[in-house]
C-alpha cells in the first residue's frame, strides 16, 4: 500500500472518529444548564431578552439540549455549547463580537443559500434591532437544519427548514413594521393620515380551547367557544383585515406524524369556526408545525401529570393578524 493511500485512509479514519466518538455526557448537560441560567440572568437584567448575542446564545443552547436528548454522537452538542459560552463570555466582559459571523459547525451542511442571503440582507437593515432575536434564531436554525441533513438526509431535515422559513417570515415582518412605525407622517394638512398595515401576533393556549388531544369544535372546553367568539368579535372591529395566519403547535408527546396532523387540524377547525362567526374564510390561512417549535423543553418532571402541565405552553395556536386595527 502506497504512502499516499495510507495518508488518505488515516484522514478518513480521523473524520469517522470525530463523527462517531463525541457522545454527549452528563457533564455536557450540566454545562448546558449552567449556561441557560446565565442566559436567564442576562435576560432579566438590563440587557433584555431580545439582545442579538443573548438570543443567539439561547438558540445554540436549545440546539445542544435537544441533540443531547437525542444522544447525538457527532459533537454538535459540544460545539453548539461552546458557541453559546463564547457569546455569553463576551457579554459578561463587555467585549465586542462579530455579529456577522455564524460558524458552520463540523456536523452540518450549509444548505438553503436563499435563506442565508436573506439573513445577510436583514442584518444590514436599518431597523435590524427590531428583529434581532428572530434573526439570531434563524441563523442557528439554519445550522441545525444543515445538521439534520448531514446526519439523516433531506426528508428528516425538511421540518427544520420549515421552521427556518417561518422565522425568516416573522423577522421580515418585524423589520417592515418598525420601518413603517418610523416613517415620517405627512406634515401638510391636505394629506390625509396614512393608515398603516400592522402585523399583530397573538397566542392561544389550545388547552383553554380544546379537550386534551382533541381538535374538533365539538371538543371545545367550557369557555373555549367564548374565547373564539370574543376573538371573532374583536377582529370584526378592525378597520381593515388583510390576512390572518393560524399556526398550530403541539407538545412532544406522541408520534411526529400524529402531532403534525393534530396541529394542522386544530388550526383548520379554528379557521372554520372564525369563518362561521363572520370572518371571511379566504382571509384566513391555517397550517401546523406539530412539535417542531417548542416554547419550553421540560426534562425534569417525575410524573405524567407534572409533565403535561409543564408542556402546556407548547400546545398552542399562534395568530399573525395583518390589517388596520380600530
């Protein structure tokens, strides 16, 4: 065997070792939890929860924690944790950091160049601070999507890409809303005031609407129908409704396919219920993201009742209302 062949073989073995022998350990979990406490300290302090660097650190830790519980062996748990630690260290010492750099980790392909280009465009937007949190989350989500593609192929990565698309959409709307807010109003008395389209986000806890694990209108819990009636009555007071987007979410309990269908079904039933209350059906869009976009993780509950209660914020329907309010 020639020296060249031996060299290539050794390089391949090193790569495989890197991919297969970086099992996350309880020490890695302890480090993630310690950094999450540091994130909470910053978030409740003067820095605020929407700071770009803090949001990016939080997103790296979400990635690391999820992959830890997936028993990932590629090293992305440790690499994502290190990125979060670097950002938090810079915040702790008030050091400058490069907001334009998002490292591409070893176990991740760089995919969706269209969304990466959109990230760079949004970072140059004069209202960047309005959407800093969403943009930071989008960058890490794209790395996460690339990891799922690298590890299991595009079919597995596609739900992660949909989350990235949703983050890009919300970030762009936040930038547009801030730009409109800072647009000077006409000063001449002959110019009528401009009624600007706004984007308003609402979140409905599905547990306050539907019986657990149910979706149909016939399963509306006591008070659930009243909540939807109040929402419809409020929307009918808006001067102009451009579009209403409903996005259903579930917790992580149950199979992925079942949760996807449940999230879609709940959003679709709310869509038709609002239509029955006088909101034009063609203005309402409905889709579901299943369990792919949790608000909380909940890993330490000892019984199912406590786990269900902890996961409640994940069982929700989010509304993005576009229009001119009263």
